[in-house]
């Protein structure tokens, strides 16, 4: 029935148009009631005619009741963060660096607001939204497409002359009004309110039920486009274009010709931000010209062509009630300040981290002091100053404790380190439990059903003393615990069984060796391939691995020099954990490009730039973004950035073609 098909298409078009008018342009043309009538009509027709199903129909924005875990998706372009600056001097430094690297070429800086929400990458193919992925760890994130589709200001289908395939990134946030409404509803429902709009936005996006997400008044600004065929060579022009395709592109953007225009923009918004209907926490500065962006490149963490300026944090003024001490998994003892509650940047603050003894001393903290607290970005608040003018003359200076508050062992301080440690690694409870908690964490062994409360109970009952004991647990020991049913116990056992498949790199990370985080664990696993070779590795062999410095190497050799750790690994081996790379992991790696670093620039015929970079890594090489004297090869494609080429020539870096490269890995 072509009539029905046409009717459905027409309704979808109408609804898309009205969504855009309402949510992007703030200019509705019809009433909510009329909109709802159209939507109901569409839903009915689609139900009667499932042959016209379309994943991007506006009817799909209501979400689905199906619960689902998120799939992890690798970002096509890594999702990096921005370097921070806090004052005019640092902005001037950034300006100077850019200017120098561009060899005094003139450049424009685009100033944008820095939206305080949660980052999202949207991929469009042939004008259709195909995927929405969170930042995750920057390399891969959660596929939250179903949830993102419920955000009405995000177009599901584009209009106009968009490129065939591209990614656009932005920030999902909750405006103040929506935040207030949401929290009122939560309080009514007996749920605890969200602390601030950012938490609420991030939390909403991660809900497992998109029908629930649809009820949250989320919004999204887009600010960065990526792809091989962008319409323009200027970032600002691309955003203008994207606006015509239906995206909500922020209005408050300024293309600045010089640093004084940048500083004006910053100081204007430092005041004016309080009048915006949503939170911003700073200003983002971006080099406008994309060729120039390319030639500036990236550091490991962030682009060299962009930076953020963070507004000064709000300060609170309150009374220090006491200082208590926490012992972490590594035995480090952290002092915590307990404060009279004070409202600060959206939340009530009662505790602040004091980091270490030096900080306490440099603040010259006394009991009962009136102190200034700040939230450094989003992390735990810290004490930034003391009001000495109101200090009671008899008040006692705060001295760091000498004995562990948990096990009473005398604390030690390692030369050159700021922290105090409890050396009783074997029986100091928070250390033992902390190591086990780290081991079972999602990014480590990811043991389903097991949480810190259960660990606590198992430990108290004497069932576990180290991570290897987890694999010896008897079902009865679990089901006999307080508030633990047979089903939960079974779940834990299944989780433990499944963890035997977790790959070597994650097992290595799970061991909790100091300074061996996720990335370092991956590097060590692929360099040494199995635990035995890693255990035998000398300091020299370790520091020869790319990005492994002496501090990490020392910590690794120290860990493996301890009898008890060797014993632990033996027990874990017997339990069946993975202590070597899998055959597939081995097969997909070669060492042809070991120790060589590459810069890839331009476009290629047999693969995309990212495929090429992937090949470099698979063969043991390293991708770097900018040409330097340490670069071994510049792989030059079509339309290669002229400044890269010039720099490579100047520094005598070998410039190779796509074909040359293919020969290298043959
Ligand atoms: S551009 C490679 N523009 O701030 C550059 N980011 O720490 C990508 N953010 O991850 C980011 N407003 O979540 C950019 N106008 C804006 C932004 C913005 C907020 C967030 C974003 C990013 C983080 C950087």
C-alpha cells in the first residue's frame, strides 16, 4: 500500500520538523497537543505496518523498556580531553606555542563555552544517526545509541548537503530547569536527588532502560566535527554548516583574531555565565583552521590546537571539625578533613581531602580553624586556606598520626615521597580488602555479583585473605553469608568462573602492582607475552619497553622479588587464570616495526588513515602526531599537510609513500 508508506514518511517528516523547531530553535509552530496527535497517528500506523519500520523514525524517541548492557565500541578517532589553563599567562603561553609551531603563520582562535555535561560522539552515515558512543576511556566507550535517540534536540535524520559519513561530538547536559524538575520528582518518589546537573546527565545516559531516559529532559550541544570529507577547512564554518543540517550548535561562539579578543570573551563569560540556563565551567579555545590543527597535532592526551580555560572555582568558608585518616589498598594513609557542612557549587560539602602531611603543615592547620574550601573541577573538595585572624589562641596544631589507625603499626615515610604508609601489607584490613576490591573491579577481573560488602563479609569470616582464596570459595561459605541467597551465591561463582577467561593484560592490571594501571599493563603484556618472562625481566629490559619509565620498572621488579607475590601467582595459575597472551592476541601482532615511530599525514588509496595507524600499531610501531627529531618515518599521503612535510625535511625524517609502507610490513 504505497499510500500508507507515503503517509508514514510524511508524518515522520512533519514530526522531525516540529521537533527541530521546538528543541533546537526554541520556536514551536504547533501545540504540544497537536504534536502528540501526529505522533500517536504515526505510532499506530507503524504498528499496523511493521514493513515500514525505521530505526530512526521519530516514534523511536520514546525509548524502549528493554534493559540492556552497553556494548563497548572502539572510537574511530580517540576521544581526547583538553589541557587546562587557569589564568591569562597560561592563555598567552598557549598562544605563543601555537604561533611558534605554526612558524608565525597567522591564525584564528574560536572561543566556545565549555559545557559541563557528559561528552558524546555521534556517527552519521547517509544522513542517519547510526551510533552514539560515550567517551569511556577515550579509546573505547559505551554504545548508548538507544538512549541518545530519546534526546529530542539530536536529529535522527539530517537535511541538506551533509557529508556521506562523519562524526560529530558534543556535550549532553541537563539545563537548570530540567535538573530542578527531575530532582523534585525524585524526592517525591523517595529517590535521593542528584548532586548536580552533570551527575544527573551522566547518570541518565547510562540508564539501562531508554524509556526512562526519554523522561529526563536532556539536551545536547554539538561542538566538533570529524571525518574525511568535512565541508570546510574552518572549524567555525563546519559548525555553521552542521547547524543547517539540523544540529543544535551553540550560539555563543566567537572567532577571534588576536589574544585580546580571546581574553575579552573569557572575562565577559566569567560574569555572564551565571545568567545562562545551564552550567558551563570554562571556555574552550580552538585553532580555527583545520590544516593548522593537523600540523599542530596531538600530545598523548590532548590536542595541541585547543585548550580550555577553567573559571575559578567557587569558594566555601567553614569550620574544620577534625582530621581523620584513611588507609588505602597500597597502605598509603590519607588525611581527611571533616567540616561543618557548607554549600559549594551545587553540593553540600562535609569532607575535604588533605592529601598528605606536607599539605597539613603548609596550611599550618589547627583544630577548629575556619578554612576556605574549593572544588578543584569536579573532584573531591580541598582546603585552600585558613583564616588565621579568627583562630583561638589555645587551639592545637594538627600533627600527622604516627601509627596506623587500622592496625596500629608504626607508619613509615619513603624517601622522596609525600605519603605515609602502613607497612603491614599482610594483615592491615583495608589493604587486604582494597587489593581484593581492585582485583574484582569492572576494569580488572570484572567479577559479576561480587561487591565490597560481600568482600568485607568474606574477609571478616576468615574465608579470604588474598585474591587467590576467591577461587577456593565453597558455595556454602557464600550462601551462608548475611543477606545472601543461593541465587546471588551462584552468580558470584559464575562470575569467578567467567573471570578465568579475562585476558592477560587485565589480569596483570588486577594484580594491583603499584604504577601498573590499565595502559601500562597492556604495554607489559604485549611486550613480554607471558608472566614468566615478565617476572624474569631485568630493570633494563623493562625500561626498554615504550613508555615504561624507571619508576614503573622498579615497582614491577620489586613486586616480583617478593616471595608472597610469586606464591600468589602460582595459586592463581592453578586456579586457571590467563597468564599469557592468547593465540589470537599473539597472531595479530608482529614486531616488524618495533621501536619505530611514525607520523601519518594526508589521505591514502588502499586504506583510511586510521586503518594505516592500526597497522602500524599491530606491527609494533608507534604513532605520534607531530614530526620531531625522534620520528623515524613520515608516511605521506595525498594532500599531506605542507608544514609537516617541511618539518620532516628539515629534521631529516624519512618520508615514505603508502607503497613503501606496505613493503615494510609485507
Ligand atoms: S572540544 C579534541 N568544545 O570538555 C577536542 N569540548 O576536557 C575535543 N567540552 O571532552 C573537545 N564544551 O567533554 C570541546 N565547546 C567545547 C566543549 C568541550 C565542553 C568538554 C568535552 C571534552 C572536555 C575537555
